[in-house]
């Protein structure tokens, strides 16, 4: 169906990043991991396109294996 968007697509990406980091303030490592997992599932449901989700998981895995901190197009 869809295709993974790899170009910047969030208005105010710096503000979003700041909010995302702030989401974890005051949480334990376990709580932070749980928040991340819940957020991933909520956003995956919002995307709803299984093909795009699979592409995103593959891109995230490759970035982690290559030590890349952000998605490259």
C-alpha cells in the first residue's frame, strides 16, 4: 500500500524531539522502556499500514546494527 517516508515530515522537529526526551524525565529505565513500547504500538496503530510498519522496523534495525542515530534516506 504505502511507502515509508524517510524525509523530514514533522513540523518543528526540534520541538518534537524536546517533547520526546521530556517524556522520559523522572522515569526509571524500566518505565522509560515501557513508555517507548507503548508509544511504538500507539503510533503503529495510527499508521495502520503493515507494509510501511515492516519497512520502518527494517530501517530501525539496520540503523541500530550500523550505529546510526537517525534515519537516513
